[in-house]
């Protein structure tokens, strides 16, 4: 896969809004129509046991599509944060806060295999290095494209970035809607969940933490 050149973030109080994020691009527009499948018979058995007729016209290729879709949605298991960062680290020229907000993510609840989705906001105080901006979105996808709970995902993003960047401080906040609360169970449509992971100066200094929180409101 070709990788576009990265530009480092810098400057006083840098703030960036990222509207889309991708970890693995489908090879084709109809990516769930091509490729080998090994588990489609299990999907077919599940659908049949639930009362569906997998032989009818609209369902004949559904088991294969489901398997390919799930492999895409769980592709984070096959890659690490260091893999997607791919050396896009640059010498820091400033120690001012960098905020990347509005990173979209889609994940699967590990309890019901239903989606939860929302946005991640990341800030850090550089140490010796800064990171190419698109890599924040890619790191988010590494951990979102797994079976997850939101609390763990937020902490994993923070720990992975802190390990690579070795910053003075790093913070991650995620906000998400959970279909396991909207489609089933309590069926509350307007509820959202916010989780936070603070590392370094963001955990120890209230003013730094407040500056970040105010920047993402």
C-alpha cells in the first residue's frame, strides 16, 4: 500500500479537526463481494437457526458478505500502532499543546456484537518528537476495529500513543453512541457515553487538563 508523505504538527496551541479516518482501505468499492471466505457456513447455520431462509434470492450471498464485513470491522487485530505509525515521527520544535479532535470511529461491543460509534479527541504536549497528524486517526482505528468496550479502547489508544511519542503528557477522550442501548435492552436513543484517559501532565496538572477539555467542547 502506498503511503502519502506525512507533515508534522507544530506551532503554538495547534488544533486540528479530522473528519474521516481509515486503517485499511477496501481494495474495491464492493469489497465484501470478493475474497476467500472460510466461515460463511457458520454464518449460514446461525441465520438458519434464527429462522431465515438463506437459499432465497436476497440471502444467497449474505453469509459470505457477513464474514468479509466482520473481517474488515475486526482488522485491528492484524496490525499494531507501531505498524500504522510507520516511523512518521519528527523532531519537536515546540512544547505547546497539540489537539486533534473529531476523529470518527466505529467499533463493535464485545458483549452483544452491536456497533458503538462516535468521535475521539486527542491532545499531547510534545517531548522530543511529534507525530504525523493522519497517524492519530490510524491508531484510533487499530483499537476501534476490534471487539471492544469503550473504556478499554480509550486507554489503549492513550497508552499506545504515549509509548511511541514519550510526550510530557497525553490525553484521549472518546464520545460514543451504543446500539446495544438503543436497539435493545433499555432502548434509550439519546444517551451517549464519554470516557477519558489522561497521562503525564494532563493527569497531574488541572489547568492543562482543563485547557484540553475546553478545546473539545
